[in-house]
């Protein structure tokens, strides 16, 4: 039988690319050190956020991943630095993928320390995409928007995505 169903959505139209971010954003009460970072993937997207803070697949499991964000993207998508900084770690030797528990700690990542003291982890990157392809090493200086690596599907990963963690 047919029934009427009311559907509501929080989806809104976005302004056309490129987005315009004010040069200076007023300090919000309670957030005196507010900073706007760049976006880690190129172009207008679209990129689907498949898991955010407290995500029920993996982000609930440990305090360090609770506020992580997963952005679905095709393997091989360039991954860009959120902000200028210094590379702390490059780990891109793994090649396993899937939701097998054996892969839970077998991911690839690049870690960058920013001048404000925040540390960003770019996780599930493609094998060799940082060290072999781009020659990225710990101690290298990087600029905002610079390619760090390519996205992958490595480690405990139900689908290709970039797992992003910003630690303050």
C-alpha cells in the first residue's frame, strides 16, 4: 500500500569553488587560538565524510581516534598538507587492506608537526607514495597545500578513504 512519508534533510548547497575564507577570522569566545586549516584533498570534490567524531566503526575505540575524520576518495588521490610544518614520520611500506582484525595496526601514514604545535596524521595512504614517489622524509619542511602522498586503502579499511587526525 502507498503511504505518505515526510523526509527531512540537513544537506545544503555549498558556495561555488573555490570557497572564500576570510583572511582573518575573529576570535570566538572560548577559542582564542582558533585556526583554519586547508583541506587535505584537491579540487571541488565531492568527498563524502564516511566517519567523524565518535564514529561507530573505529573512531570510538581509542581516545586518539575519537575526533578523527574519514574522507572517502579514490585510491591515488593526491593528499595535501593542511598547513606548513615539518614531517615527523613517514610510514608507507604496508599493502594489506580490508576489515580483517589482523590489519588493525598495519596502516601507512605521514605525520606533520605544525608551528602552532598541532600534529596531523594522514592515514591509509598508498604504499610508497610518500617516501619512494615524492622522496618525503622525517625532517622535511612542507608548505600548506603541498602534496604529501597519495590516498590508499591500506590497513583496517572498509573502503578507500583518507583518515585524518589533528592533535592539539
